[in-house]
C-alpha cells in the first residue's frame, strides 16, 4: 500500500510540474518574469500594466506560480513578488534562463497527434511540422553555445583562435538559424564561414541576421549534409547539437572527415549521456532528454527514412562513429557552463 501511495504522489507531482512547464513558458514569452524581476512587490493590476498584458490572464498565471512556490504572495496586501534568487534562473538577464528550455514542452506537444500516428504506423514527423522550433532552439543555443563560443568553446581546440584571427575556412553543419556562424564571422573578419542546414526556415533566419549585422564573410546554404563533398577544403568544421538528428549520420561524418584539410579539426557538441540506458538512470535530465528525442530528434530522422539515433545516442556510440568515419584521435570534454552537453574534438 505504501508503494502505491508513493507512486500516486509521484504522479500528482508529475501532473503539477507538467502544467507548470507550460506556465513557465508563457511567463518567458510574455516577459512576465523579466517584468516582475524589476518591480517591487506589486498587485496583479500593476504587474499587468507594466507588462502591457490583460490583468485577468496575469492573475490566473500568478495563481499557478504562487501555488508552485515560484512567485511569493502576501495575502494581507495582495502583493506578488519574484525573488532575485529565482529570477536568476527565470529571466533573460539571469545566469541561466531555465524558462527558455521550458518552451520545448509546448512546442513538442503540438506534434503529439503525429507522434501517435508514428507509434501505430512507423515513420516520422518532418521538420516543417514543428512550429517555433527554430526560434526556441536559437534561444537555447544563445545560452549553451553563443555565450561561451568565443572565450570558452573554441579555445578547447589548441591554437584555433590564432588561426581564426589569421584567416581560415570554417563550416558549421546543421547551422539552424546561423547565430554561431554569424558570431564567429563578426569576431574573426579574416576568416570565411559557411553554414549548412536542411531547414528552409533556419537558413532564412540566418540570412536575415547576417544582413541585419552587415556581415560579409558568412554564407548559408539549404543543404542535405549527407550529400556535400568538398575534399580538403575546410580547416575547422563544427556541429552544435546536430549530428544525432541526421538521417544518415555515418555518411555525414564521413563527408566531414573528407572535407577537412590535413590537420583540420572537427568540433562537435552533443548531448552528455550514455549509449546504455542503465548508465542514464541517475542522469538529472534523462526523462526530459528521452522525451525530446522521441518527440523530435529521433522522429525527424525517421521521417527521412534515416537511422533515428535520437538525442541519447550516447558518448560510446558517438566515439565509435567518429572513429568509423576516420577520426583516430577523439577527445571528449565538458565545460562548466554546459552540463547538458559533451564537446568532442576529433582529428585524423
């Protein structure tokens, strides 16, 4: 009986927290968290006015966050407040905005019907079915990639900063909205940067940002990266959270290897997990990552009749596939700012 009651409590907790993920996403998108972090304890009317939002909706949203003990409430004065400690993880000016990540829950929920069809009939859900996915991914990447790209991520490749300053050729595989490429291009004007992505929407976003920033040393192509071939052409190739989504990841890695100049480097960021389920039992984000994989990473690959590796393909499989593509020297690193990912430095 105790086991049953404990599981019942666990299920109630899951129901509440699943609902809160939606409300946290709403709080991020409406900038309610950002507004409240700058206000003293306030009424729902004041919060709504400062946010330029409808008070009735704001008040109901506050109810969810107060009962979750995320937002503080004084019933005597009817004032709501967001502590600095919590704002640090819920606002755009915080150290790491978890509310950004919460957006994946409503984004993925939109394809539930299509996913159920795949459970029953096989196949996959294509990229174009995911409304706002590129917007959310770009926001997430701004924290895990962009914030540390120049000073934290690139320097794990010895001497690469000096080479970028002097002028080399760089390719980013699965560039999404192109923010990493455009940041590198802006920082290292002597080098040339190219971004490939399968998504028309992603490439359009990348081109738009490039024009807005006035960048002249980056370019973008809508490209199936299983089919490109530029032998001995690039000094550095990067892939940020992109290889496990590919329909034919083995072929992509072989193309990357062939496209590098002698002495070139492949820098790959991918999910920090094991290929063995039993090794992920204590992973703090394992349920979330397997869910994202099932509802996006795996299925977009299967939609193209691909491997369907999924986000939790794991370090063991990643190293095996890198070596199978011809990279004999593979180093795996983790960086303090990003506990979710491994960084692989692969050479011939």
